[in-house]
C-alpha cells in the first residue's frame, strides 16, 4: 500500500540524501515501471507481453537470492514446498507432473533461470531510491540520477529479509560434532541441515506450527469415481487429495482448536532430534 511505499521510500532516502530533481535531469516517460526482477514479477511480465502492453521499464539492482545461493554453493537441499505450490500455474499446465513432489534447490534455481531468461535483456540496472505519487502518475528517482514518469509503478523487490545476507555467506561446512538448535523450519533450515546432519552434528528442531516430518497429508474421498463435485467440501468423489502442510500457517489452528493443535504437533514432531 501507499503507507508501506512511503516507509520504504523514507528508508531509501536515508541512504541517498542527494537526489536529483526532475528539473535537473531528462524525464523518461513509461507506461509501467517495474522495480525488481525476480520470481514475483514473471507472471506480470508475461501478461504485459501477451496483452501488447510492452511499454514498460524493468529496473533491478542485482541478483536474486537464488542466484546468490548458487554462486555460494548453497543448493544442496530439497524444498519444503512441493512442485504444485512452487511452480507457476501456467508452467504446470505446459509441463504437468505425474505426481506432486519436492524439487531440489538446484532444480528450482534452474527453473528460475529459465523463466527469467526471456526478460533479462530488458533489465535496466539501477536502484529506485525515491517515489513521488501524484493523482494520475508517479515519478521515480534512481540512485544514479535517472528520473522516470510512470502511469503505473509495481514494486516486485520481494521481502529482502535481513537474514538473506547471512545465508549467502554463512559457512556451516566446518561445524562438526556440535549440538545445533533451530527454532525455525523452512528452506533456510533445510539448506543448513544438508550440511550439519552428515557432519555428525546433533540437530534439534523446535517448531510450533509447520510439520517437520510429514510434509504431506494424503486422503481419499469416498464415493463413485464419477467426479461428482461436493460444493461445501470443495472436493470430488472418488478422488485422492494431498494437503501440503508446509504451506499452512498453523498458529490460527492453535487459537481455535487448542486440544487438536497440541495433539497434532506432539504426534508430528514438535521436537525432533537427529
């Protein structure tokens, strides 16, 4: 929203106090200005190309987190998210998988590279450091003095979480015969576990939400295999379904169903030790 954008702009202003005004530079007018080039903007770029709205400018200041992980030899793990929940829908339609599965990090990195390749030559290297919003357009300033006037501005910079910087350079290859405790679970943890477990470390996972052992919950819907749709349940008879528990934010379950929640996390590995 606007408040988040203003906060983001204010933060960038502290890093770039000398911003060239539109009176001091040539203003480039574009229909759509896209800030950031990663997985989150691929669908938008595809739709813009398909609809003939190719009057857009794509600005990015560097590599994605997956490119950094590749450059630092940190792709030796599998994802906690399945193929169905990790791959763009139109790509799944074009290349359907016989069964859902958990891709490796290297495969996922290569997938990102494939879908980004058609747009790489359209990327302008730079960093947007200020945005001014007006009634019918916005003006964006870059750190090297360029100015863009755009009807639409889309920020696709991702979360850019602080721990990304640590993940790029963290060296766990030398940790052996230690006890390591994690209070989180996810791709970042899997990346570190891929080195820690084979190196004779005792690893303890403390998590209060996502199932760490059984990523899938599979269940069959009874009834004839006529694919009759059951509106209330949102399923069809005679079909098998698989729930990807890693995609669930399980804490609300604990609020509304405390007994079920406590039983669930205890039986599924509230505390796991390797």
